């Protein structure tokens, strides 16, 4: 029996420029994880988890559960990964041994909050299948496969940031420059010392979950049309990540906090952001902490000065029904 994991992801800086030839810094955290089991069986089976079974207690239960995890579970994305992996192997002349298996999964990652819940399941499944079939796929190509399972097979809009952080784990600086992406299909990924970030928090609430495809509204269309405001914003976010890497390396956490705030403030000028998300940002900043979206909304990430500030922030968050954690960077 093969057991593998994929961890939640939080984007510290540069978000959302990863899908626009930008730069980002993200980390994988072991506070939440997806777990996959693969073992030999007579037929090939993807076992449904609780998220895939449409059985509910009553109307209120179906409403609550759907708002929490959306309309889809993980079976479809695992199935999409398997199809994409077969294509990948065929394109490279790799023959997969005729060995059936059963794949089971479970996840503790809060869904639809921009913490990489879907991609963590796919990452864990890819790791398990690579071990099962004895495949050695380079990490950048693993990240691409995880992305393509959702974008190419399912038509879900997504960027590489989640997948790179979850494949490499730890803290990663990513450069998705157009030249690199168009010539070799992946960016330049630099793992950083996971001990570099200090006093980082992640806060999240489940009532705001919308899904990335809802949040990203019309920004991509504007970017494709060459809208100067959007094009310049992507460059600014990429610069935030580049400067943030330098701040981490030299231990300048005051400047890092300013960049985290600036990253969100620009996003708020360009995107339609709901009241509940703004309320979370405000709760953190009223305590003196920096705050930025960890992904697509519903979860935020930032830094705090000391334990007194953390306690004030936690109290502010608790009053609006938001949980706060200190992330354990997964290495």
C-alpha cells in the first residue's frame, strides 16, 4: 500500500500574477493536507470520499455542505489526472505496466478558500501513481501535470503557483516569465529556506467560499486585450514577490509587511472584493498585522510583530467567525 500527501498552500506575495507571466512566493503548510492511498486490485477503482457522496440529512445540510465544498468532490480531478498522466507517458514513449489499482483519498483542507485544496489532492495522487508505476517525473513537469489535470481536462481556470508550491513543498520563489514559459513550458523555481519567514499567520472562514473561477471575474480578458491598468498591475505584483524574496533573505520584516499590504491594496483597486473578505483584512490590520489574500479569497496571510499583536488579531478574527493559525511549513 502506497500512502502520499499533498499540503495546503498559501501565496505570500505576487498573487495573482502567476497566471500572467509574473512572480510569486508561496509556501506549503502541513496544518491541512490531502492523503492518498493506492494499492493493487483486480479492477481500477477511484473510491469516493465523503465529499463525493450526495447524501444529506436535510435541506439545510445540503445547503451548508455545498457552500462549504462546492458542487464537486475529488473523484473527477483524480480521474482527470489519470487521463492526463496516460497522455504524458504516451507522448514520451513510456509504457505503463498493466497493473490495476484502487485509489482512495481524503482531505482536511478547507475547500474553495484559495488554499489549494483541489491541487493538493491531485499532487498527492500523482505522487502515489508515480511510486506505483515506478515513474520519475521532474518536479517542474509534475507541477504542469497537476495544473493540466484541471485546466486541460476539466476547463478550470488556474495558475501554476499552487502546484509548484505543493510539488516542491517548503517556501518557494517562482518566476513565470514569458520567455521561460513559452520556450520550455515552466518557470524558474527557487526553494528558499523554510525558516526564513517569521511570525506568519493564516486566517480563513468558510462562509466566503466562491471558487477561483468566480473570483477572477474579467481580469484575464482585460489582460489579453492589453489593458494598461491590468498589465501594469501584473508587473507590480511580480515586483512585490521579487522584493519580498530580498526582504526574506536579509531579514527585513518591516519592509516585507509593507509589501504584503501593498499586494492586497492593489488587488482591492482592481478586483471586486466582497464585504466579508474586506472584513478579514480589516480585522488583521486593526491589530497591526499585515494582510494579503492567501489565494482567491476566503483566506488571508500576513505577518505580525509579536505575540501580543497575534492575540489582538486572533480576538478580532474570532469576533467575526474567522479562524487563525500559525502555519507549519511542510518540507
